[in-house]
């Protein structure tokens, strides 16, 4: 084995669904930095093209592919377009997801009052579009080619449910379970399937929960940092290492069905 090129992704085509977001965007940067041609996929063309230009300015290879991950027709069209432009994707990162305020419990809220529509939307974002449909569409081609590598973005909340984010936690638990199922099913076809569960990484969607307007920690932010042995939130760049390791068919060739936790020790704490 050539240990000097252990993380070289040259020749790989990496489709990153949700590449227009903060975590997905970071993964696009990392994959491109190690030689993969990155396909930035998502619904926001402006954000997608900005990420493509950023990657290209840094010497990487990338293009944008408009995709709605909750619509199988859109995913099928996207896969065909990618195949025609740069070849079949060998790496799939499922980084699409999100939450809905209506499916999040505030202090005093009643679980029994969560609207079915909000619950379904969270599952669509994180399980259906965040793993199930993309794995069907891109995984089918990988299994036929007997080559592929899928990285699903799960969450610590999928391991031990956090307070308030009940629908999100349940959906991410399903992502972890699906990851393990597909890893078992597709290992004979040389397709690896793993997950990354980030801890608390401040982003657009959760910043208001973690910080006050003056930039200091909110009460919930204080609770989280107090429960994190490293005594801080994570920086999104700290997900790059896990991404490149799992993406490399040299470095992680015998790794499948795993949920890699990057959380500053949060999940190891009890009291």
C-alpha cells in the first residue's frame, strides 16, 4: 500500500447532496482538496454556484447540479446528468436535512400536539430526501458497477434523543439504522455505507438556539457546552478529517456500517 497517497481521491466523482449548506459545503471543499471532482447538489443555485466558484478558485474541480432530494425524478435526472458530464459518481454524501419549529418542543409544549404535517416534513428532509431516496437512486448504479462509497449525515440526537428536537432525533435514528442495513446488504457489491454524526456545530439553522443576540451563550448553549468535555462548540472544519477518511477507499477500505461521532465528547458524558 502506498501510504503517502492514502487519502488521494483523484479520479473520484463525489456527489454531495446538500452541498449548498454549511456542513455539506465544507465536505465539498474537503473532497475537492483531495482531488475528487465534486458535484455540488441542492435547490439553491446561487449558493451552489458560489461554492463551485470557491472550489475552482482554490484549484479544485466542481460543478453545480440542481437537485430536489425529496423528489425521485429529480434525483434520477441529476444522476444521468452527472454521468453524462463527468462519469458515474463513486462517492455519495447525503448532507441534506433540517428541522421545523412546529416539530420542536419548547418548554411546556405537549408531544401529543405536534402536527402530523410538521413531523412528516422533518422525516422527508432528513430520512426520505436525506438518505432513503438518494441511496436508492445512486446506490442502484453503484451496486451494478460494484464500486461505491456512501456517507450519510446523521446526528448525536439519533443515538440518544435530545430534549425538544423529537422529530429530528427520530429521523436521524432512522438514518443510522438505514446506514447499517445498507452496509450489510451492499458489502458483497463492494459498496461501503457509513454515517457521520456531528455534535453541536453552530450554523444558520441553530445559531438562534445556541446564542443570544449579543453573541453570548443562550441558556441552552450553556447547557450544551457544560455537557461537552472539550468545553466548546465544534467548528465545521473539524468534520473534514472524518469525511476524507471515510471517502478514501485506501484509508477506510474495511470500514462499513459505522457511525462516526464528532462531538467533542458530548455523547460520552453522563453526570
